[in-house]
C-alpha cells in the first residue's frame, strides 16, 4: 500500500506573528503552481502565539497546508501555570500536535509517562499526533539504538494497543538527537533501517496492517540537498524539519523536490 507523505516544519521558538505572515506569503510566491498539491501533506508548527497568523495567511494565500501546535498539556484544565490545553487548541481550529520531541524530553524534562499521557490526551481530543522518538549520541555509540527507539514506542503506546484506526491519527518521527540542528544528517540507509525496526515494533505492539499503514518520518538536519535521497528510501514516509523549515528558499525547495519525486513516480 502507499502511505501518504508528510512534510512538517517544526518552527520551534521562532517566528513572531509578523514574521509568520511574511514568511508564508513569500513561501506561497515561491511555490505558485504547486500550492494546491494533494499528493502529500504539508504541516507547519509555529509557536502558539503565531498559530492564528499562520492559519490566516495560509487561507489568504490558498496554501494547502495545515497548522499544528508544538505542544499542549496532558491535563484537561486547572492549576497548571503556563500550560495550554487541548480544548484551547480545538477552539482555534488546531487539529495537529507534536508529542515527544527530544527538546521537550531533554530540556523540559518530559518523561515517557508524560509522553504517553499526552498521546492519549491528544487522541481523546481528536488530534492528529506526530510522535517523536530518537536516540542520543551516547546511546548510538553504545550500540543500543534499536532497543532505545523500540522502548520509546512501547511506553508511548502503552494502553493504546487495542486502538484500531491509529494510523489515521498518529504518525511517528524518527529523529536521532545527534542529528537535530547539527548538520549531521543520519545516513539515509541507516535512517531507513532504524525506521524499519520501528515499523516492526509497531507490528508487535499493534499488528502487521497497522505497521504497514503507519507513516514514519525522518527528522534531523533535513534540507533541500538531502531530502530526495532520504525520501527515496522505502520506509521513510516524510520529514520533520526544523532549521530548514523557517528559511523560505529551503522550505520551498524541499516542497518542490518532494513534488518532483511524485511527478517522477506517476
Ligand atoms: P533540524 O530539527 O531540522 O533543525 O535538525 C529537526 C527537529 O528538531 O524536528
């Protein structure tokens, strides 16, 4: 079966409202003919305060992009200073969220149980979730990458084993931490190998059909020079892109190159 690609831009703590508006307007100019592409999904994840500016500009420019949130609280409401809950995102028409990004795991100290709770809360709220995983340099050097990412899957999906239409709601992003923001992209063959290990683990947690349908993206120093090579690998179903997603020439070039891959395939 063919899995629909996802190209997602994680803007992290960048892009004020005015920058969001000018960035997306400029991007729309750079991809005029392909704006209404349907062969793959494009998402951007701005900071909370720029979400509505992104939604408005995307609509004004007739871009076929979705706008997601980089984070949300696993709690429903109450005394959680500084947090944003799922209902607040739903109220502003956000339907996509990131969960388990390594920066939240490492810097904001989100552990496996929080990630599991966020995944459940996201699904309960009807969100589509991109669930991130990936090993550190130390884990890689120890040779325990496969076990690490499989354990991350096991704990993230704990309690969700019987969910049937999970592939419509969850995509996974394999993002080796040592490759994030470093320019050290994971070799495409190795990225594909780890992703196939994750896919096997998904088959074990759920079943073979779910594993076959689950989109698994690669993230970590993806740019316009390596996107085609990465996307040509059979198990890689898209990319989660940080730095290159806030550079208009880079992000537009990535989108055009992925469009080109589809044009070649058809
Ligand atoms: P990068 O970030 O593309 O800048 O490496 C990826 C990510 O953190 O999702």
